C-alpha cells in the first residue's frame, strides 16, 4: 500500500517516508572520508600543515572501583558434615609437588576432631 493512501501520522507512512529519503547512492562520491562510527576518534585529523601526535587513551581499559553499594554474596557452603561430639568430615582439594617436579592435584577427605 503506498504511503499516500495512509494517514500522514500513521507509523507505516512515517517509516516509508523516512526510508525513501535515506539513500546512500545520493552521498557525494568524492567524499571518501565519510565516518559512520558512533564513537569519534580521540585525536584530531591532521590538515596536512601540522603534525598530530596522539597516544592511546589511557582510560580505555582502566577498571574503576566498585561502588559502595556492591555487596559480595556469600559463596558456596563448605563441603563438611558434622558427625557429632566435635567430629566433622569434609571434602577439599589439594595440590602437592611430587619428587619429579610435577604437581599432584587431588581431592582429599578429611576428619577433624575438636579437643
């Protein structure tokens, strides 16, 4: 349905009128420096009469401190079970160096007795 048959304030008519006015073929062909990026470069472009020296933005990859409202949620509970009378059984991971220089990663089961 052509845009002339629709009311002027119709969303379809408005979208069609905008789509008809935007045509990349109408852009000047001699302007090869058309910059369509959303973020403009930090440093100015040289006009040919001066030398522009520009360093990378030091703030680009900098991590900012977390706000005071950030709260660390409690982590996973310890993998341990109380057996009664001050005795607990737990499971944990451990790493130890072997005599040949390799590292032994292992899962350990431990018992703790309070005295």
